[in-house]
C-alpha cells in the first residue's frame, strides 16, 4: 500500500508540470495583455511607458525564463505577487480557498444526499412510476445548467415575491447561520446539477449488483431487505459511483466559478474571474496550480477508497 501511494505521488509531478506549463503559456499568448490594460488607464502612453511597466512587472524577460522563475518559487510555496495589487498570490488564495472548499463540500453533500437514495429506490422499484419520475428528474438536471438555474433564482423570486438570496458573505466562524444562509442556495443548485449523473450511475450499478447470485443467496437465508440492500448490495455498487465522484471534482470547481459570481461568493472562482479579466498572470497560474493539486489528490483518495469498499481490491 505504501509503495502504491508513493508511486502515485511521484506520478503527480509530471502531470502538474505539464498542466502548469500549458496554463502559463496559454494565458500569455491570447490577445491583449496586462500592460495594455494598464496603459489604457493612461490617456497618453508611449513606448517608454510600456517598457517601464514591463520591466517593473518582470514581463520583459523571455517566456521560458519567466516560467523557470515562477515554477522555482512555486516549489518553495512562493506563487509570486499580483500584478495589480502587489499582494502575494499565496495570501490571496489562502483567503479564498476555505470559502470554495465550503461551497464544494456543501454541494457534494447535497448531491450525494439526493442521488444515492433516489438511485437505490429507482433500482429497487424498476419501471414503476417512481422510477420514471426519478429518471426524468435526472435528465432534467443534466439538461439544465446550474448557472441558468442560479440566474432564475436571482431574478424571478425578486420580481414575484420581492425576495432574493442573501448576497452579503459572512465567514462561517463569525456567524454560522448567516454564512449557511448565503451558501445554501448556490450549494443546492450546484449539488442538484452534480446529482444527475451520480443518480443514474447508482441506479445502473445497483440493478447489476441486485441480480448477482450472492444477493439471491442472502435473501434465501432470510435476511431482511434493508440488510441485503445496505450491507451487501450497496457497498459493492458504490465502487463505480465513487469513481464518478472523483471524476466530477473538476466539474464541482468549474461550476462553482459561475455560481460564485452570480451569488457574490468571494471564493476561488470569483478570484479567478477577476484575475482573467485583468490578465493577472501570477494569480491565474496560482489558482490553476492549487486546483490541479486538489483534483489530483481527490482522485488519489478515490483510488485508495476502493480497498475499503471492496476487500478484494489490494494495492501493491
């Protein structure tokens, strides 16, 4: 097991290297740069002004030199400074990361709370009215983007009932009730969107497992139906579902980007959107690096969970 974990951790190095290289280069080759935006604030700009700004920001060096300097600092925890605020990127990310983590955790809780029980019910009562309703609901959630639902929630309740979701963020440890009141609506919308695929996967795997011989044997021995489903069928049926949850981690973060902007949640998504609009290269690269590390470690945790769900799975 220890050797397997070490090999997986070593495999993260080239993955993060190529991901960081792609993000670093792609942001600098798209039309428009941060110097143009800074010069646009000055009605009278000359070539000397451009050279002075590029030199002060370190953008006058060749691209490969900039990358080597950035990745060297990243290895020791220094992700550079914001080009606009001159604030350490690490400080900006550490201030926003817990907020996005809370939103993602709440959304994942909503997704699993909805998807797994409905998926089990749909498998146990296949081709009944409840099954058709559940499958229709999952198709609806697959077809409707969470950011579109978020826009509807922001607009129509305020027009019809003069109510809108709270938009003032309060840290959790400062006021848990107000914090959850602000985070609950975007978490539900994001969780419902993620629950669609998980619900269908749970139904499919449970249908397959419930037809296995050992399930028939368990029923023949007189075990109660809840015992058969929860102890014997569900544990084996969850392996593909856990894999799917790991694959949804990037979607969880990507969906949070738009919802954070709609509901004014000051998390990593909002930070990334602000940085992209300002071409703040160090912030963009730092956010993508942290998100990449998080996604890779989530997938590692998913792989390690297989051994707990199915004792037949062993890691060497």
